[in-house]
């Protein structure tokens, strides 16, 4: 404390100092929770029998196991459950993109999940540079998913489909009615090769204290929402979220032409491929 800004009122400074005390306490609590998360006992062992649909660097359909999604030298895998298809009751506008233009809205991708992947795509080379693997699993057919990835211009996201296995249901990325859930799961591979569930964003399933409250189960890794939390207006209701391509065509995703072929640049299975940097 002790900082002031030009022409601020005493009322503002008093309220800001009170809030700052809460922010300091929140910082301490966030660090404490993160330490407790890291200190969790070993989680349950995970079978490596699941076969996911993926594309290789030549654009051919292949099958990959969970163990193959760990990059060389990495013992940690963040595995995000992408809601593709979206929730059947989601009435927001369909996502932009030629590959999903003719799909029924309920069969298309979730706008919020897509927003996350738009943001994470450029971060992933840095994450992988820290020996941490990342992949995204959907229920939609892999051909549909990869076509949409090209629409978005994603270059680094590893995408696989669980259309032909029970992984999403087994790990709560899908409920008993088949509705998809936006869950993050973290897996650790022991020195003996055993894969274990380390953590999952189970806060998603905890009751909300208020009707319009955000689940915030991934609150610390959502840049867009984090920025809005800093503003006087705050977060809009999720039903007001629009794809950026609908807001301003001049700021839509860049053209998909890139140095390498499209199939190679968005390949989900080319784990050892050279890392790309965002333009």
C-alpha cells in the first residue's frame, strides 16, 4: 500500500485499499490451493486400452493411445474435454467456419470451449517447452474436428476423438445422457510407465451459489475472462458471448495459408513435430 494516483478521491483510495487487502489474501489462498493440489496422493491408475481417432502428419486416420499423447521427455499430460458437439440446450449462435456451416447447431462446437482453444493454441509451444503435454479430446468424428481446426487456424493443438471409445463417459467428460462436459483432466506418468489421474476440474460439478455464477473451474487459465474480471463491467453472461468472427470480420481468424501444409500444421498425432510459433 502507499501508492496513489493523480486526482483520486479519498473515497476511492479507502475502498481500493480495502480491496487490496482481500487481493493479498486471495493470492495467498491461491498459492496454498496450488500447493495442496501438487501434494495430492497418487491418483488412480488409468488403463491404456483406450484407442483414440487421430490424424497423422499425412492426414491419414490413425489410432493412438493415451500414452502416445505424452510428448517425449514429458511425464504430465493436460487433457481437455472439448464440447464438440455442444450442449443440446445451448442457444448461442453457431460458430463461424465453412466446415460447420451446414451442421445443425447442436452438432457444432461449443463457443466457450472454442474460445479457450483459440487462446491456448499460441501458448502450447511454451507449455511443451516446459515438458508438459497438452491434448484435446472430443466426441465428434475426427474428420469434422480437424476440418474445424483448419477453419480456426489452430497450429499447435493436438486433437483426438473419443467417438469410438468410452473415455469421455468414464472420465466425466460426458454425462449419462450423452451431453458433453468441459472438463480438464491432468495425467501423470510414473517412472514405471503407469499413467495416473492427477487432478480434474471437479469444481465444474459443484453447485453454484448464485444463478448467474460462473463455475470458474478453469478460472486461472482463461485469459479472456480474466481480462474482463479486471474491468468495471466485468464478465458478460455466457449467453451474450459471440464468436469474434461474428463481431468484426476485420478481426476474424487469419487466413489458413501457412508455411507448411494444412494437414501437417494441425496434425493431432504428430507429437514429435517441430513446435510452431504464432504470427
